[in-house]
């Protein structure tokens, strides 16, 4: 059996080098509540449905304490709902600014199609947010065959249902012939939970967490250290293989196909 499909993440994987859009919006969102959060806090739980991510950020001890000292009580579910509702409109503005297609992605996707793979996608964005991202991506040469958002599948990552919905839309099976490619631990868990192969992305993603210009300014040893840390985190989250960018994923796909020919399965 050969590979049938890849399921690609959006921010930090195919668009938005460094996963800047959601970080920028989350920081503005908390600024408006007069509880500023750090970049590292905004990157916490990235890749999950935004409402779930916001709940996780509010639960960070420093953030919960800062919220309590500003608002006179610990954050609760009504605050999660309020912040989630505010996220959407702010995100619509940021999407156009940050969601450029990552260099080399359209060419890499063309090579995937050349080897017979269908192209699906999942995200932590809602459909209106993703539509704005997809419009710009299509104009820049990247358009997957299918896309699914958390509300369309009943739940976001790390649950596998968006991957199942992609399989239906792509009319492809079995899921052990699929590869999930993404930049967060939640992506790796989603792929594993769906019974798929998983490939983590470091340099362009949330774990390294730098926009292209900032990554280019780092010394090569500092950048290599950040990429190595990201690689360790993604492997610990269940990645079968790790690459720096989707633009360089070909050799990892070759390797997964070799494993598959040798009778290996992706496991849980
Ligand atoms: Mg991502």
C-alpha cells in the first residue's frame, strides 16, 4: 500500500511563518482586558480550538493571578466565552497581514500531488477565519483539496474528528495511509489519535516561534538550538519524523513510505 493523502495544518505550517497571527491577536485581546500576556504565554496550547486555547492560557498561574489582580476574581468560563467571542473580529484583521503562504509550499504541494497524494487540511481557526486565510493562500498558489474546521467536525485537536471528515471529503482511506503534517504538539496528537503517520514542522512553526526576518537575524548556532528544542518537543508529542519546513518534506515522506513498505504501522 502506498500513501494516499496528507492532512496539512495552516498557521505555522503552510501559511504564516512563525505562527504570528494568532499570537498577535491573543496578545491584543489580553491587552484590551488590561492583562498583557507574553509571547510564550500566547503560544501555549497553540493548535487547539481557540476557545480551548484561551481557557488553557487563562489557567496559567501567572495569567490567572494577573487576571485576578485586575478584575478582582479568578478567570471563569464567562471570561473564556467573552474572550473567544472577541477573538474572531480581531483575527479577521490580522489574517490578511500575517497569513502569507510560506516559501516553497506551493511547489512542495505540487510534488505531493505528483506522487499521487490528495491534500486535506485542519486548523484551530473557525470557518470565517479560515476562509480569509484560504482566500489569500489561493491567490498565492496554495489551495488544498479539502479543509475542515473544529466546529464542522464537532471538536478540535487533539481529537481526530477533523481528520475523519477530511477522509470523507477526499474519499480516501485507510487513515494509516495518511500523513498529518503540522507545527504543534496538538497536531501530532491529532494525527496519532486518527491512526495516521505524523510529521512535525520546526523552523516555520509555533515551537521556534519566530517570523522569517527574526529567524534570519539569529546566529546560525542560536537558530539551530531553537530548531533542535522544537524537534525534541514534537518528537515527544508523537511525531514520527520532523522537518524544518513543508518545503523540505519530500525525504520524510519517502521515509514514511519505506516504513510502510516494510510493514510498519503508525500505531495509536
Ligand atoms: Mg499551526
